[in-house]
């Protein structure tokens, strides 16, 4: 999951040269002019945005105009595009058109190098400053940023692999491609037929493409992928450049797991979406939808947001670590980085987001260390970039924490903790969100293409074509969600009075319990853990065990006082495989009818796609990892709802898809009983 950065040599004119590919990044005749000529103008961006804006009616889909670039490099093409986009927004302030930019890159420059490069072109500010502030320079996968009114997905990894990951789910529809790898002779991996087939499969009919290269092999490969090509005058000392138009995108064969196949969906740009449940998951989805211009009605039984498990105490932000490179590891890594970026970008985040770093002592992984030995630590350190975790001995851990600790462990330099009410206020401050507390939903009903959320009296609290369920335990009573497997986990946390010594604590410490730095004279100790227990009664035994475990982390346990200020308990929801339920809500009885034959032969392939409730989505069961998984979860659902390329690979979407349990059970020939039948 690590990547290698660009290795650059600086030329006399200050421009970078790639040591990996032995090639220049830009034309010496002028990088900005080249970018404008070869990419911006060749794809006629301004006139197409104008056209798209004029074509938008009240029922138009909320989907954006999509530009994708192979070879994001130093972001010059991106920043030129954003500059033009900002002018467009000024010219058409009422426009509901949005821009989504997908940047594919294998060796991103590190942040210092990018800063040095971008300093060459002060005219690219302020977008370049925006980008530098959020720019990730490590870790494979998709990093979603919001910069200059534009949504940017940086996909780090080999372009072919990244394209394959998004081509398979069939939800990507690019309007314009910038093909800007190093020259085909020096970098054939960026210009071959397989890659262009994937590119074609990720395109809209009518999509355009441009490149500075007119090499014969490139033209043949693009032609095979369906592009009508023409040569145009090139920039600088290049006589020609290439333009392409795609009338019919290539269709790729399904990957065999047709139950995960989703139909493209796009809410209309003026729709109001209902979200049920105002915990971390629901507030995050609401925020992601609202920033796309949709109106959101957010319902919750309680009077205030984050009144249940999400909001009873402090929440620690760290990355859930997985010791192999699989879908789960990639999801949590991407999600953690997304949360860090997202929280840091919210207004007044200093008041609720404390990015003080997080020390995870070995006790936190005691059973895994016992099973796998010290190789586990080495495995994790080899998989994750040092920006995610660093190894700590006891002295260093103590130094970082500001208190003498009993053990070493791992440090999450970008981690920290959140005060959930502050986060909720920042997420819900968006004018497109209407929060309605004291709104208990007891049933969902479908009527004339709309979802009705009904109160105990059978009255409709909301009617919407699109509805998101983020109310964990309650949703098991609603027919459409009744068979989603939820496990209840009771947790109790304890607030204790801080002591002069314990006030020195600077970071969050996660061991058998999490201990948070003092805030307003008390520490939060979180949390006891009881599976299949849904009692909200606070227990003395839980307070005692919270205190005992927290004290065990310290070399001088008495530094932590014993005076309890408050105890709170809540029920978190989880699933049998500990991954959340994220995606469209499957119609399980219909799925069972379609895929029942898997019980006879688990290797069967199907032509028919899965059956999903139209317009119904879920983000729930984030367990103890909600602070890291809900933000990206919200972005993912908002992308599905708005007909955008999701920020996740096909394999990750499958791992989170709520139908996974039914399919696994069928394949294992487990007896199935659906309450919906
Ligand atoms: N478009 C860039 C800009 O505006 O600054 C310059 C791009 S530079 C000419 C080519 C880029 O392609 C480099 O950043 C290089 O790391 C990237 N690249 C090369 N091979 C790649 C591959 N297989 N997958 C993804 N990116 C690749």
C-alpha cells in the first residue's frame, strides 16, 4: 500500500526531470501554454461547460462534468483547469454544474518538490495553495480532495490497475481525457491497447481525448479502443498533437460477481434526500450530499444530533490496521486519510478536532501479537507508510505522550481525537441540511416511486425518491432492512477528574482502553466492550475495569485519579465480519431468488445483476471505527446517489456491500430464513 515518489533532477531552468523515466515533465517552450493548447483547448472545455450548463433543467441529474488525466504529475494541467473553472463559476454563478477531476499517478512528487515546482508559476495560485495544503504524497489508492470548487480524486498506483479498479464497477463516465504520460518510447506501460480499452470503458459516449503524442502505436491502440482520431497542430517544437472522439465506449465483460453489479443511479440536482439517523454516519452522508447542492432532511429520534453511541464521549482517530494488503486494509487506510483531511478542512475545526497524534500501545493488539509474534509489527510497518504509523519504543512513546508509559507500540502522527458535538455542528452547518430532531421513524414504505419515513402514528415524516438509512439498531424493524446482519455491542465510558500529573498527557493513548488528554478538568476513558448486550444501564464494574485498564498503560498508575465525574453507555452496531454496511440496500428476497443456485454450486456465474431497492442506501454498523470510516462512507454514498465515480475500487465496494452476507451464506450452504418473506 506504499508508493514510491517521483525521483527528480532539477534542470538549469528550474524545471524537473524524471530520473525514473529519463524524460522531461513539460515543454521547455512553456509549460502553461502547452497545457492550455494541448489539453484545455483541445477538449473545448469552456464551450462544453457552457453547453452543459444551458442543458441543465430542474430534473437534470446531479452528476458532474468529469475530466480524467493519465499522469497527474505536478498538477499543472489540473491547476490550469481549475483556473478556467473558477472563471466559469464567476461567469455563471447560478450554474449547478459541478466538476470532478480524476488524476491517475504512479509516482507523485513529494510535497516539498511539488511546492518547489509550483512556485515557478505564481499565476496558478490560489488553487495551487489549496492543493498543497491537502496534497497527499504517500499511500496507494484514491485520495478525494475538494479544491477550488472542484472535486479531485487522486488515484495513486499504476494507471492500468487503477483504471481496471474503476472500469469493473461500470459507474465511471468520463467526459474528457488528458493523456499525459512520459513519451511512449520511455514509458510504454502508459500507452498500450489494454490501458486504452479500460479508458474507453470508463468513458461517456461523446467523450473527447487529447495528447501531445501522435506516435503510430498510440494511434493504433486508441483506434482499437474506439476513438476517432485526428491530428492538430502541436505546441512548441512539436508539429502535431492528437485529438480523439469516442462515439461508443467499449463494454467490458462482467467480473463474475454479478450480485455486486450496481445500476447507475443519479438523483436529480434539485432533489431533497432523506437521511435517517444523525450519528456520525448520517451526519457525514448529509454533509457530503449537501456540498453537492442537494437538499437533505436529516431525521433522528433524539432532540440533538450525535445523541447515541457517536456522541457520548471523545472519539479517537486512528487507522484500523490490517496485516495484509486486501480490500479491508485499503478501505480503512483510505478512510482514515480522508477523515484527517476532511476534519482539518472544516470551519473552526480547532475547536473540536485535536490533531495531537495517537500512541497505540502493544496491549491494543495483544492477542494479535500473541498469535503472530513480532512479525506482525514488521508486517504492518512494511505495509504502511511512516506517515501512517511509526514504531515506538517505551521511551519515545512516553516522550510523545508526556507521561511515562509501560510499553512501546505504534504512533499515528496524523491521528488525534474529536469532540463529537463540535463535529456534528460543523457538518450540519451547511444551509442545505435541515435537521429534524424528535422524529422517530418506525417504518419505511414505498409509494409511487418514493420512500416514506413513517412515525409511530403512521404519518409520513418525509417523502423522497432517495433515502439513506444510518440508524443502526432501529432499522432492523423496517422491512427493507430487516435482514441486514447487525450485532449490538454495548460500551461504557468513564470520565474521571484529571490530576496535575495527568494533565501532562499530550496524545491519545490506546491500549486495552483509550485514554484522552484532559479537557475541562477531566479525562475520558473509553470504552468497555460487551457483544450481544443492549442494556444502557451504567455499571460500576465497567467503570472499575475502564479505570484499571487505563491505569495499566502508565508506569505510575497513581498519576491517574480515581474520582469519577460521569459514566455513559451506548450501543454500537457491528457486523459479523466487522466491516460496515455501506452501499445500496439489497432486495434480499429477490437476491435469494436470483442466486439460490449458489447453494448447489458456489462457482456458478450469472448473467443477471443483483436486485437493489431503487433509491435506498445504507451507511451503518461502523463499530468502533466510525470516526475513520464514516466520512469516506458519506462520500461513497453521495457519489452513488449523484451518479459519480465512487472514490473506492470495485473490490472495496464489494467488501462493503450489504449483500455479501447472503452470498457467503448461500455459497456455504447455510440454512437461510429471511424475515421479509
Ligand atoms: N500532467 C502532468 C502535469 O500537469 O504536471 C505532467 C505529467 S508527466 C509528463 C507524466 C506523469 O506520468 C509522471 O508524473 C509519471 O510519474 C506518470 N506516470 C508514468 N507512468 C505511469 C503509470 N504507469 N501509471 C500512472 N502514472 C504514470
